[in-house]
């Protein structure tokens, strides 16, 4: 490994790999600094006229701020102007105090033109969320919204399990067993998402059912999408803002059914909107979602809302699936038992 010392806008720690330099570039006055970088597992291969970079790196990062960290988002770029040339790594559910270090792993595949074979792969900070919900970073990936939603979900879920603990430890145990059972039986699909208009012969229009979320500020009134060849294309939803504040962004979660009626989570798609308080509008997304089976039905619901003032709404409990924090807490219970889970929850009281 070699260090590159820069005394300008960036402080850089570089690790020489078999194929290129991996440079961790963070602002010198920012809340994070790299302690060590190991990218020895990274490899390069050829695909047509491009290089395929399998970036595998283990980083140790230090919190150099005076606040506790709750989430971190990084931008990893081999070539920012090339399709497939950049990706992101986001780590929610952190609890890192001032001066403490924590590990972060990168496991990505990037593309690069052959002409840039010897250029470094750069790891840059997109954002950090603190326990005060303050945010630091350029936010090029809109990571603030996602990390804030995850943190609000985490606080909601910790409160839910702490309330169970206050009833009695056995109530908490029952909640954890139920959570693990749901996670083990939860069916989530790998969905290929692409943007842009597309057309397939024989596509049919399918109605999109709206799943009710009692406390949601956005109501899905009706919806439809084109369905054909295991794809859902160009979904169009009629939505209404039931809140008293204008909305600028929402995430739409998808639930699909196969021919046998079995339900699967299909992930969520972001939608930038300009929806004043109390108004309705149609939202049409030029995207395609490809599933590993024929679709027998489609449902949707609003999973996250960002208001114009930057505040974020999340449901009282997740409609489908478990949040990253619930998964983390359930894993503590699975691996270490109830006493370790109780210690972890009480850290946040």
C-alpha cells in the first residue's frame, strides 16, 4: 500500500491493487477520515471494448466529528460519464461515536473504457447522517432522503421493541421470534429496473391495486401499467396529497403476484413530484421492471414521502418486509440471544 498525501481540497489514502489505484478521497475538514484500505481482492477483466472492474475493498473509517454517526453513503467511480462506471455504497443503522472507527466493505462491479485502464477508482463521500438528523455532504446521489428515512424507521422500530421490553422480556422474545419468522418467509424478487420508454408486442394494460397505509399522507387513487413478457412498463398512478404540506418526492413500493396468487416484494421506485397540499395529479414513470416470472397481479403503496421543507414521512410500521434496523436487531437476537438484544436496545433509551 502506498499513501498519496495531498494538501489541497482533498485528503487521499490510496491502495495499489493488481489493476489500479483505489483512492479514498474525503474532504479534510469533513466528519470521516480513512484509517486503512485493503483492495487486494479487486480484479479486472475484459468485456468487448470495456474493462470490467470487480472492486472488493475493506475500509476502516474514523469518525472525526463531535457527533454520533447514524449512516454513511459513498460514491465509487471508475468513470463517471460511462454507463456502469459508478455506483454507491450506503450503510444505515450505524452507531459510531466521536473518535471511533468502523469497518465498511465495498463489493461492486464497474465498467471503464480501455483508454482509462490506469486511472484510479475513486471513493468519495456523498453524505453522512448524524444522530441529530443533521446531514453533511454533497448529496449528489440524493442519499440524505434515503438515510433520513432509514433512521426514522430505525427509531420507530427500536421504540416498538423497547415498548415490548417494558411489558416484559418474554414479550420482546415473542416479537423477535415473529420478526425472524416473517423474514424467513418473506419473498422478495430480484428485479431488473431500466429507465426510458420501451415497447413490446402483445403488451396488455393491467390495473394496479392500491394497498392501504392508514397514516400515509399520499393516497393512491388508481393505477395502471403495461404488462408483457415478464415486464411491467410505464406505470401510471393517480395520487392525492392528503397532508397540509407540499410534497417533492415519494417512493412507490411494488408487490406482485404470480399466476398461482403468491405475493412477492418487487422493491421500490423513486418519483420526483411537485404535489401541493390537498391536490391530485397523475404520476407516470418511463421505466421498466423485469421479473423472473409471469405477472398475475400488481399492487403498490407509498413507502416514503419527502416534503418540500426536507422532512420525511415513513409508515408507523412497514407494510411489507423488515427495515434494515429490524433486521440488525433480529440478527443480534439470533446470534447472541435475548440478553444481548436488551443491552443493545437500552443503548438508545
